[in-house]
């Protein structure tokens, strides 16, 4: 059996590292003066009622399911030089967002008459708000028109 000798310096360093781990992350960061934007997104079968413009920065999306079916909200960055039609066509072919898109965030699936929140940081650009859930007939909610473009 190997014996390990610990110096007081090594013990102090270990104790300090454990102390740093026990401090909440909120106490380890500086508060931001940046304002959080609020964006209500109403979901019905099969459409979103959402803002079409937002200011770049932190946005909290408040998804409210006003329809009788389950819904969710996925925020997808539409790549430079691509169109909403290209996104829609790609979804129709593969059932998934095209490889040139970037998923920024997603809410959980919510039941009718419930809500969910999603907070993300948006860079300047164009984003697609979409519901990627398949409908009862096998087509996705996006294919049925449940998407919205926000700049």
C-alpha cells in the first residue's frame, strides 16, 4: 500500500476548491444590466400568434397552448442566404429541420390550456418559431403551417 503525505498547502488548496464548488453560480457571476424581453406566443391548431420582430439579446418566450392538441416551441436560426420556403421544403422531405439551421432552444411539449417558458439569447438575424410535433395524421405541425418567422 502506498502512503500519501499531504502538506498543509495541498490541504488548503483542496479546501478552497471545495468551497468554490459550494458557492452558487449566481453568486459567482456579475449581474447584467441587460433587459430581458418578453414575447408571448399563442399556439393554436395549427398556427402561432407571435411577434414578428424582436431586439437582439435575451428573450423569454412564453408559450401558451390555446388549442385542443399538444404543442411545443422550437426556436431555430435561419441561416444567412436561406429562405423560409427552403426550411419548409426541407422539413417536408426529411421531417427534420435542414442541416444548415441551428436550434437555439426548445420548450417541452405542453398539453392544451397550459404554458411553458423558454429564455434564450438571440443574435441579430432571422429565426423560425416552429412546432416540431407530428400530428395525429402523421404530418408534422410545421407541415400544417405551425411556424412563424421573427427578425
